[in-house]
């Protein structure tokens, strides 16, 4: 089924660009949260929508500020705005469809999903975290060489973009570092599943392993997979994990 592209107004000076993949007779909707430098049309989100349709599960995805087709300024990208966007999207989907809302969150999206989960623990009935950046500040630090880091800390604007510009200053980094997800016990750990590639050199799999062990969360590692799950068969493995988790 064709997904509807919509733009939601906000009180924050920009719009949220969304893809509504709700389907007739759905038993639930999965909110798909893309990662840093990604967008709502990521390869894995596209595939997840196709796979879930056959299980009578819809999807809904959107761009974080300054990502994808967002009309937000780079300065609008910070954790408080992201959480307000997520809350607005969650309320929109809940009111429109009146079915359980679940989460599928990748990397930076996983970091934001867990911040939201701590503030509204009853919101998501299930959350799958794919390579979650539970220590997002450290992940961002590790992505910069020493000169770039020093310049950034001293106020320089740095382009972190991949497929499009993403020019950020230390204000974004500071907003991330205000949140300690890793050391805060998550509500309802039985509702959470983490999947992670054991060769991820962007978001250390050791972070997911330690988090899962500390709080009793189910974790499945994929052998030889990187952060991008780009080996033959990796995407199919993720889809099997999602099907088992969301249909269980």
C-alpha cells in the first residue's frame, strides 16, 4: 500500500515531514525512528514496512529536525526538540489509529527512544533498538579526530552530514550530554529488545551488551555485521528478528 506523505505543523518554527504507513485492519503501528544523518526513507525502514504489512502491522516514520525533508534549521536540532517531535508524532498516531504503538529505533533514534520511554513508560508496548547509541555523546566524540574535536568544543560549526549537509555546533553536543541513558534503569525492560552487529565500529556493541546484562534486556548479536548491516543476509536477519519480536 502507498504511504501518505504529510507535514505536521509544530509550535517550534518548523514542520515534521512524515510517511504514514497505516493499513486497513492493522493491529498495531510501529513508529520508526531513524539514526543520525539518516532519514525517514532509510533502507531498513522501507523494508520493515513491506514486511510488517503481511502481519497486519502499519508503520509511521518521520524526519528528525534538519534531516531528510525537514524544513527545520540546523540550530533546531537538539534533544528537547526531538523529544517534542516524538511526543507529537506519538499522540498523532495514537489518536488517529487507536491501536497499540510500538517502536523500531536505530542508533541516535534509539537514544531518543529511550529518553522518551523513561518519561512516558506506558507509551510503547514494544521497542526494538537496532544498534542503539546509548552513549551518544561518546559516539559523537569518537567520530571526530583531535583537531575537529577541539575546534568543535571551541565553538566551530562542523558539517557532520553524509548525504546532505548537517552543520552543527557544540550546542547540539551539549544537549546530548545532558542525558544519561546508560546508567538509568529503563522502565519495563521486558518490553525491549536490542539487536546489534558485533563488528560495529561506530556504536560499540559492548555498550549494548553491558546495558542488556545490567538491566535484564534481551540482546541478539549478528556475527560480522557492521553498523550498516550491509553484508548479504544482514537485512533478512533483522527482518526475522523484527517479525519474531513484533508478532510474539
